[in-house]
C-alpha cells in the first residue's frame, strides 16, 4: 500500500476508534460490540506495527500500555491541588453560605452543586491539544507522573476535540479517577480466585491501579474519570465554573451529569437530598457533594486557606459505617458449593436499612480480621454490595468472645468439604447438596439469566424441599397441581409461575449459557460464547483449543467450559432443556417478538434513567425490533429523556421529535 494511503487509513481507523470511545465512555451509548471495537484496535495496531514512523502519542493504541516504568518521577504542580473543607450537616452548609455571602458583600452569588466522587484526583496536562502528562495529587504540591497509566483511561481524551471556543494555550484538566463498582466487584472476585487479598473499597482499588507500574495491568482495571476543573496557565479561563464544565464536556471529557446551578443554599440542600436517594444506583461510589461558588472572579477574591479554597465546600453524606456486635458466625453455601462465613449481627440501622448480616468472605479473612463471636465490629455498607466487616473493636473485648470453628462438613448436607492448595475458598463437593441446588435455581431464574419472575428464595426452598425440583431442568415439567399444592400458593400465582417458566424458554442463548452457572462464565463471557458458537450443541462439543482460540476467552474459561460439558449429568440436563423446548440457538431477531410501536423505529436515549441502565433500555428496545442511535436527527422517532437530559433533548424539541419521559417509555414497554 502506498505510504499516503496507509497514513490515511490509519487516521481513519483512529477517528473511528475515538468516536466509539466517546460513545462508550462519555455518552454511555455504544454502537458496536466490544469484540468489534477490539477488532478495530487490532487492525490499527497491525498497521502501526508495519509503519512505526506513523505512530503518534495520541493514537488510541497508546492507551493499551507500555513496558513497566521505573517508579514514577515526581512533578511539581503548577497550581497547588488543594483539598476541601468538609461539612456534615445542613447547619454547617448554611454557615458556609453565610460566609460566602459576607465575602460577596451583597453581590449576587450562585453555586454549582456536583457529586463528590469517591476516588482520587488526577491532573492532566494538554499541549497543543494533546495529552502530555498525567500527575497524581501526591501531597498537593508534588505529585507523581503517571502519564502512561492515565492514557489507559478510556474517558481521558488523548486529544481534545476541536470546538467553537478553542483554547490554544497549554491547559490542565483536573478530575476524579474512580473504578466502577461492578469492575471493583469483579476485580475482587478474581483476586479471591487467585488467592490474593481483596481491596477494601473501590477507592483503594483505583489508587492501587493508577500507581501500578505495569500499565498493561492498569488497563485491565478499567479506570474511569469525571473531569471537574479546567485551568489555563494556572488560571480559570471562563467567567463561571459552569462554563468550564460545559467546555470540558464538549472537549470530550466525561463530566458528571448530576450537577446543578443553584441560586440559593436551599436549592443546594434539595439537590443533596435528591442525589442521596440515587446513591445506590449510580454504579460508582460518591461520598457527598461539592458545592462551589460559580463566579471565577469571586473565587479569586475569596482565595484559599493553607489547605482548602474558601469558595468551595464538601457536604458529606452520613457515614455508611456503624459498629455492632457479632452474635454468631454461620456458614452459607453458594451454588458452586463455595462456603462463605457470614457474621450474624445485632441489627443496626445503617444508610436507610437495617443490617443484620455481614459477609466475612472466607476463613482467611476471618483470620486477617481476627474476629470472634461476641466481638464488637465496625461494618460498612456500600452500594448494593452486602455489608462487610471492616475491623474489630478490640477495646470492647470482655474475654468471653469465642473463636470461630470452621465446619468439617457442609453445614447444609453434611457432605465433604474440599479446599485445594492455594485456593482461599472451601467448597462442598457433594453432588446432591440442597443449598447448592437452591443457589443454582435462584441463579437460573435470576433477571440476567432466564428471568423467571416470582421464583424467589421462599419458593425455591419449597420446590426443593418438596423434591419437585432436583435440578433446573425439572422446572419445565412442573404442573399446575403440583405448584398449587405448595403451602401459601394460590392457584393464580401458581399459574403465573408456570407462564413465567414457559416464557423463559425463549430467552437468548447468552442468557441460557449464563444461567447454567458454569464457573468463570459471567454474562459477558456467555455473550461471547453465544455469539461465536451460535448454539448450545456447538458449545458442548467445542474443544479446549477451539474455545481458547476465541478472542477474549482464556484458558481458564476454556477448561472450565469443557469440564462442565464433560460431566454426563450436565449433558443430560442440556438434553432435557432442549426437549422441554428451551431455545438453544442464537436467534437475535425473532419475528414473533416484533412490536409495532418499536419495530424499525429509531430511538435516542439521553439523561439518566432511574429504572434501568442505558444498556438495559437499549436491550429492551432492540428486543422489540427498535434501534438505538447516539445522536438525534430528523429520522429519530423517539427521544427517551431521563433526568438531567441535556443537548439531545433540546435538539429533539427543535426538530419536533417525540420526547418520551421515563414513565411513558415504561408504559410503552409494558
Ligand atoms: S473540586 C479546590 N469537585 O474531593 C477544589 N473535588 O476532599 C478541589 N473530589 O481532592 C476539588 N469529586 O479529589 C472537586 N466534583 C468534585 C469532586 C472532588 C471528588 C475530590 C477531590 C479532592 C477531594 C477533596
């Protein structure tokens, strides 16, 4: 290929990848699958390898990470990275407002209220619009140069997008780096499997990742960043902070959508309450709000103390920690037979709910904490994660506390327990353990698997106890009489359950593969396997080599899948599922699913929906034959506008496109 043509092709690929990065990481509405994305990146990598002279520092391939660095050089911040003063209640927030109003001497005052993301701050320097350096906060004056790691954060633009108000001078963007809750959970699960200690919280995981020397490992941690400040030559370039945030957004940064321009402190307080209710649904941790004076000239006038600016304050949400007593330590058995010790607690009220149990993860964790039955402990609840024990309050010991004795046999079925060398998790290995069966049933019926609504813990327990269900395949031969005969089961609910079970037969192959509960096969892996192999039969007969050759499928998964299908009982289960009419092939656009209101219609999602994530909303639309696009045009049929919808909503209104609020959209789905 002629050099010019290659250069053009490389640039085209880069542009395409940048566009998808933005759709994925900033707009949260991807247009292609991860696989297709990786393919683009791989194509680019190949071309660049053939023409290393064409590699530029802003190429998306540069995110993937280079060789381990030799420790991190220190960098002096151009302008000190200050901390914030904290306020813990409304009175303290009002006192801040009083102080600001006094300093403003009667001039009008606006505040910007933002979420306080629980991560670590990072400063990014751009020269000629290209990311030149990423520096941690360090002690506020001197930080560490983590440029190579900052590049792995997909929501950090390697090159700024051109825009109307262009800024030519070198500029600095500050923001908060964090790890999404889901990635945090996955990382900890992986670490546990590898026998490594768990991270205590997402902030530690993110801090550990950004200071990790090998940036290839950082890339795996899927860090993300919300930008919250812009400096040019150490100064704020716009008259207001609000304009800086808008500028950052249009330059390609991810700016948190939950922000509000407030005229009064009461508006700030209202915003704080509103967002506190959202806390569990955000997908990342926040620990409060940051309230900032909007006018940059007032900010300059107010100045700062040694530690923090006078024009901003953090408003911290109540701690999600509490202390209570451990009444007992029991051991629960999961669907894979994994034994998890659980602390039964004297109930305490914590962040909106009463907590009576906290996970202790495994025996090693009990040893690490040194927790005994009868101890006072500090517990923490974060997001929807099961509360956990942080530490033991040893000063409250009386000497009457009892050591926890790990069980010698499965506490449910009495079967043998195995804990292979090097693994932290002990498992019950009995094939007929009822606790495992319960776990498998609940997993099979769960929302992301076969979505059998109404099959919850109580019912699963009854079905197992009545011996009506000995494996998940038995669900499909249940009769109305059998179900209706269970205690507390009316005929109508029995019929509902059966129709739910019937409906589950037509779930996607991805759901089915995930529902089988094969070790190491999560939802995403199930999706890749379904897409690559197309049917359960093909999956069942694939060799380890064949599976391992699939991009993104590693040897551990390949072997685990092979092991599962080598088991005769599992194979027989697959046959029974098929015989019962469960769909075992991919068939993404089944004609029976077409819904007139959705089929062929173009949707755009904007703002934050409260009942589902964007991905879920997209899946619901696509399952009904609709399409989801990222931008609004005349061809758009509907814009679904959630909370804090921005420019897309404006555009829809100016083009006369129908706008659905979340409630209307939900009715349409029903
Ligand atoms: S503004 C001088 N905005 O909170 C103003 N900080 O406790 C400095 N943080 O070091 C920060 N979300 O790492 C600001 N929306 C936000 C923030 C935020 C999280 C962090 C930041 C800062 C710490 C202070």
